[in-house]
């Protein structure tokens, strides 16, 4: 006798009294199953088998070609389990429709990332490893050179030019320091002379008996203060030019020299490493290391040659620029000092015009941008 399912009437499969499946109900079940499944899964490719309520196994969905043979007699009521329904839904979600319209079924499984996608943490770790290895090799090379055990590459001509540049930089810095001291002392003297001239001028107005004497001294001090301001402008221009030469032009060249020396240390470190590997045995384990060391040595050799060429070019241009700048500044300094102490005011002013030096008048502010326009 047929039993009614308490859960889903659409899942019931009625049978006749002789044990054969009723085709009309089967067609209805297939129609309902089509509505419940995605459109990509046909009934002709799916066969559902299920055990009775007393079995411990769950419903299983088997994919394959349906042969159309009559099924064996089954119990009067069949109810697929929830696990089978979830598997059917999961299998239906794996169906994708390509651009051509043909539906294909993909297998679900773990997602494998492409080789192009790299982990940022691993990249940083690799950079730290390379930096540590390079630092170790360079430190070992420096210690070996200081202890006299390691060999170093020396360009005698270039090293001599670098030594001369460093020595000249120290001497130019000393000249710059002394010129700044002279400028400070001259500024104080000019300020004192200006105050002294004002005091003489005040006394010449109040002392009728010494009016002329105070007036002469007031004019002399004011003239000296004016000439001192002109000389101060020339000295400050000299200081600014030498400061640019020492602390910018020469310093930039010395920065390139430091990069050259670092490249030289790296080159010698990898050269020593390659020489040690070549002296050892050659087998299947050491040949890849020798090949890699040869590649790194060649890369650092190219870097060293490039930096050596850059230093040579910068030293050449620096020498030409230094001669041109110092020639003009030394002529300016000499003419201004000579004219000042000779009392030749016109020559002093002519020297400043020759080098396009404009003096700032004390007590007068610079014109605004509206006045300039």
C-alpha cells in the first residue's frame, strides 16, 4: 500500500500493483526536477538513485548517459535526502555558459593562483636577503683591505685627482671661513664709523667754536662708512661665489666620488668571491654557483666602469668651472681691497659695476612688485 511523504509530495514516485513505475507520474517528477535544477543539467545526463529510509547511506547523484531501461521495482514511496539536494544545487552552481552559448560543466576544487601573482611579503624578504648578502660581502672586503689581506682595484691617475680635490676643498673652506670673519669685522667697523660720523655731525651743530673741525671729521667718517659698505658688498659677493663652488659644485662631485668608491668595493668583493670559487673544485654543485657569481661579477664590473667614467668627466668639468669662477672672484677681491685702502672711491665703484654687483642702501626697503611693474 502506498504511503504519503510528510515532506514533499513532488518527490513521491507511485507504482502500480504489479510493481511497474507509473509513466505519467514519472513525467511529472521529471518536469518538477527540471524546474528545481539549473537549465544546464539535462535529465538525459542524470540518474538519481536512492535507498530506503532504513539505509544509512544518503542520496547520491550519478552523472552519466541515461539508457532508458526500466528501473527495478522500488518501494512505494521514495524521498531524496537533504544532502543529495544540496549536492544537486552545488553541481548546478558549477555550470557556466561560455560566449558561444554551449554549456559546459566545470569541476569544483581549490583555486590555484597564476605564477605571475607574487606575494609582496616574499618579495620584501628576497630584497632583504640580497641586501644582507651584499652588505656582508662588502664589509668583509673592507675589513680585509684594512688588515692588509685583501686586494683592491686602484686607478692611480683618478685616485690622485680625487686626493687633490679633497685637499683643495679643505683649503677653500679655510679661505671661505676667513673671508666670512673679515666680512663680519668690516661690518662692525662700518657700523661704528657711521655712528661716529653722526656724533661728529651733531657736535658740529652744537659747538660753534669747533663747527668746522667736527664737520670735517663727520664727513670723513661718513665717507669711510660708505666706502666700507661698497667693499663689504664686494666681499659678500666673493663669499657667496666661493661658497657655491665649495659646498655645491665640489660637494656634488665628491658625492659622485663616494658612489664610485662604493661601486669599487662591491666590484672587488664579488671579484674576490669569484676567484675563491674558481680555485675550488668544479662539480655539479659548484658549477651553478660559479655561473651565478660570474654573472654578478660582470654586473658590478659594468657599474664600476660607469661610475669611474662619471667621476672622470665630473672632475674635468669641475676643474674648468673652478678656474673660471675663482679667476673672476680673485680679481674682484683684489681690486676692491686695493681701491678701498687707496681711498679711490671711483675705482671702488667701478669695480662693483664691472662685476654687476648692486649694493643695498641701508634703511631703504626693496621695492614692492607693484612698484617694479
